[in-house]
């Protein structure tokens, strides 16, 4: 494990520290609130947080998948392409504001917080798109500084209120704090980009043809991403529906801990290696870089798997809730599934680079249907652990389908 980190360059180590600190602070508040709130209130918080996460993916229409790949492979007129992307997002945001209440008011635990959820989702998505753009332009350290200030900012402030000032904190206060920090970082980001914007603004044109073509391609990515989010998050809603809010809170607790593996892989491997891999796809270095990508995925996924298994025990001891601790085997099931999904990114990335969007969509559609059906069935039969079994089955299926879809031996 020591060797894993010793080989990281200083820039990558700094980015890793910032990204993991940001995600660690989010993980910390999620864990602390599991001790602070009752199981049912914590369940509502986890569902609100999950709703924001899903809304982020819905809002983007997955346009970034097309835009970033096109900008990297065809770097001409980058400023206009970036501007066109964000004008498109603006129209999506306006539409979301108009229909958001109609959607959220239909759900009891969402209706009270509808306006906050809408604007948190918009500000989260806008920050995320800027983050992705910075990664594509290989400004990884800057991107992770913005991420750290945004995520660690609101979570540390809320924890300071609870732990140091001993204040009673409501869900509404947490959401307001979350929104404030999102807007503050957007303001800071605008200042940071201001000089670049002034330099390019005279050359910017809204490219409607590029947007139309991008939307046609992105529609496939969009459907695939929504299906993937069904796999990642629908189990929480299903557990709440089949069992109750307290069970959803317990399942979400373990699920969020397991997701640390994916966050780590995204930070250390994908954010650095994928842009370079895409650019190399047109020359003879591609195979070597593909093999390197595979080795890094396996090595770091294995490290993260073991780290999460080791860390869960002291967390449960500190939490001191038997209702959570009795389901500790859940972390093994979720970790195994997450490990397989992360390692299979080598096949997913190959299909993505080779423009096999329809194959990617087919894989996640099949997997998401199996995930939903198996989660309903196993949750009903075996409770919370059953949802973990269903997720592991889904992980195995995704790995097998992705590997099978790649004809080339990797």
C-alpha cells in the first residue's frame, strides 16, 4: 500500500489529497449525521442527498461526454464549443426550475425542500461541469482546489456548528449551507476565469450545428447514464419502498462508504489517464497506454477495497448503533460489486473511445433492469442484505457484459 502512494507525482498527490479530503469531509458528515439524527430522519437526509445526485445527471443530458471528447480530439474553436455547452445548460436550468416543483411536490419527503433541492441541483451541476472542463484541459490541481473549497466548506461548517458550538441543526439548515457554498465557489470560479473569458469573448460564436450533432450523440450517453444511475441509486428508494426510511438510511450509509472506492479511482486513475488515453487513440501509443490504464485500475481498486474493509470497523464502533452494526456484511457485498464495476472501466473506456455508444447503452440497460428486479425480489426476501446481494449480482453482470463486448484482448 505504501508503494502505491510513493509512486504518485507531487501534482497527482496534491490532487488526490484535495479530492479525498473533499470527499472525506462529505463522508464524515454523512457518517456523523447517522449518529446525530434518528434512523428515520437520517433516511430522509440520505434520500434528499441522493435526489440531488440523480438530478445532476438528469440536468446535464450527458452532453459533456460528447463535448469533452470532441474538444480533445478536435481542439479548434474550443472557446465557442465551451460557450455553446453552457448556453445549452442555461436553457435546461430554466426548464428545470419551471417543472421541478411539479415533480418534487408529489413526494412527501421532498415537497418541503423542493426549492432548495432545485437550486442545489443546478449549482452542483454547474460546478461539476466546470470541474470536468478543468480536468479535460489537464488543470487537475486547480479543479480539485475548487472541489475541496466547495464540498469541504459546507460540510466542515455544519460539523463545526454541531460539534463545537453544540447547536441543534435541522435538515433545512444543512441544505441552505450547502447551497451557499455552491454559489460562493461559482463566484470565485467566475473571477478565476474572468481574464480568459475577456480574452476569447470576441471570438465566441454559438455553434448550433455542433450542438445539434452533440445532442444526437449525447442522447445515447444520456440514456446509458440514467440507466447506470438506476443501478447505483435506485436500490435506496427500493429499500425505502419495500422496507422503510430507517432501512434506507442504513443501506445508504454502507453504500456511501463503498462509493469511496469509485471516488478514489476517479481521482487517482480516471481523471489523469483517460484524457491522455483519448488523445492517444489516433496513434501507436494507444495499446501501451490502454494496458497501463488496466493495471492502474486493478491495483488501485484492490487497495481501495481493502482500505474500506479495514476502516468500517472503527467507524461502526464510534457510531455506536446496533441497528447499523448488525448489517456489517453489507459492506463486503457492496465493495465486491464496486470493485468489479471499477475494474471493468477498462472495457467501458475502450468502447467509449471507439464510439461504441450503442453497445454501452445496451449493457447498462440490461444491467439496470436486472438490478431493479433483483433488488425488489431480494429486498423482499432477505431485507437490507438482500439489496446488497442484488447489487453484487449486478456488478458481476456489468463486468461480464463489458468484457464480452470488447473484441480486442486487453
